[in-house]
C-alpha cells in the first residue's frame, strides 16, 4: 500500500477533503453495565462504516469465500438512536463449493462480527453469492467443511 492510495480507493488521499463520518449506530452496553464499565444513562455509538469494515474483515479472514463484495447494514431508527438490525453480504464463492452449506457457515461469522462490535442483540444475516470464481489450479478444489 502506498502513502497516496488506499486499496479500493478511487485515487490519492486528500487530507483536506471532507470526510464521511458515518451513521452513528447505538451499541448494546448491557454487558458493560453489568460489569461496571458504563452507567445506564451512558450510550456508545459506533460508525456504520466501522461495523461494515469489521464484518468484511471477518468474512475475509474466515477463508470460506474468494472475495467479499458489498456489505449492507439494516438500520432501524429508534428514539435512542439508530440500531443495526442485521447485515447482508455479497460474496464470490469458490468454484464447486456447495452454496447452501457455504451460506450456513458464513451466517455465524457475520453475526459474531456484529456482536463483537455492537454487543449482543437479535439480528439477521443474509449471504448473497453474486459470483463464482473460475476453477484454475489450486482454486479447483472447494474448501474443506
């Protein structure tokens, strides 16, 4: 990675440009409150792009897919702030991998990533296989279960 361009960016970084700060999402602080880390009136907010990056990293690190596409968060507005109700991720599957079992193995990865960043809550996780990698060389074998 060079100093002037980030992977996936459209060009050189410009520190003077306006930065997208992200949509603040309310994180669950129930565990922190029980352990004395937060008071009931305190709230913790996490930017949506931080949540999406954590989900993307978790999927990439799982080794189950070839590539991760768009990560879409389902947001529910509420009186105390917006909450993440779930996530949908577009992936490129390895050639020959059974898609149903692949999605079943990815859903817990997605939900664990959301829980790690936002705390425990009831959420949904959808996997969209939008491409399959070509079968070449070592890529021809599907991942082991």
